C-alpha cells in the first residue's frame, strides 16, 4: 500500500506539558484514518504539525514523499495546495460571501483561472456539498451545518489529495453531525482522498473510519478498525466505546 503520510517518533511539549511523545502514524492512499482521543490529548496539535502550523520538538513528518520539517515557505505553500485543512471553527471570512470565500484559496494559491473557470470551480464545489443555492449568501445567514459544508467546499475547491479534518462534528446537533460524517465518506469515494480525521465523536468515528489510531498519553496507544477496538478488553480503549 502507498503511504501518503508517515510520522515517526514525533514529540511536542508546551512548557512542562508533553503533548506528543514518540508518536507514530502511517496513512495509506485512499483511507480515512481517525485519530481518537480525549479533549486536550494532543489531536489538534498533531494535525497542525502535519500541515506545518506547529513545529515539533523531535521526529519526522513526510507528506506525499516530502519532508515537511525541511520545506521552505514556497515549498510549504505548494504542499498545502495538495493538503486541505478543515478548521474546527470553519474559519470562514464573515465579510465575504460564500462565493468569495470559495474563490479566496484559488486566488491565494495563484490559480490563474478565467472568470468562467472560476465560476465553474465554485459551482462544482458547492454542488459537491449540496449547497448550490448559497453562492451569494453571507456566513451570518448560514446554519452551523451549512457553514461546515461551505468550509468543506472551500477545502475541496483546490482538489487536494489529502484532507485533514479537525473535529468536523463539534458543536453540531446529532442529525447534522451524521450528515457531515456521511459527506466526509462521500468525498472519500468521489474524490479518492486520503484523510486524517480528528474526533472524539464516536457516532462520527463509526461512520467515517477505515482505521482508528488511539492517541493516549501522547502515544499511538492502539491501532485498528472500529470493530477491532470495540471488542478490546483494554479498559483504556473500552471507555471510548461504552
């Protein structure tokens, strides 16, 4: 199997707080890997290290065969075109319309598109998340679930090979959370993406995970399918499935 993310011996501390300790992770092409852990366990720190927003203290991170920790600014920008990041807060620009929010990454990453090509890209991204009618709406007019879908559309518009989802269902009601989880699964199938999904929402995890990596005490404590881990007798694993 082709590896798209390889993390070895990753460590990160903030003062005396060791968040990641010799953490290891391998993500293969086309799979959804959920990193499961309690709030504050270091899950968000992990994916921010992957995308170069946080520098680890030790270890190595390779993404699409590139050594992330040794990329310069221009190389990092090019890599980020291939790796979409869905922020927990959605990070939409309140002063921009939905369309302008989606156009922003195309302009930011130097996509020299004609007006027709830009229009097509925006419409395709919105249709992929079922919100074609929201093109000229403002973020303040959108529900929480709609904002999440628009944030996903903005991530998809660059057609990334990898998507990093930071707590994609946090703050959503159970029905909307289920819809977003099913959308993540649909994106994997349609766009053939590889994904790392940070979550402690077991309803989401059960829907989206091909494989689960459990982050406990800063380490990869366990690795397996939902069914394999659910059947474990280990009390530290069982607490997530009770």
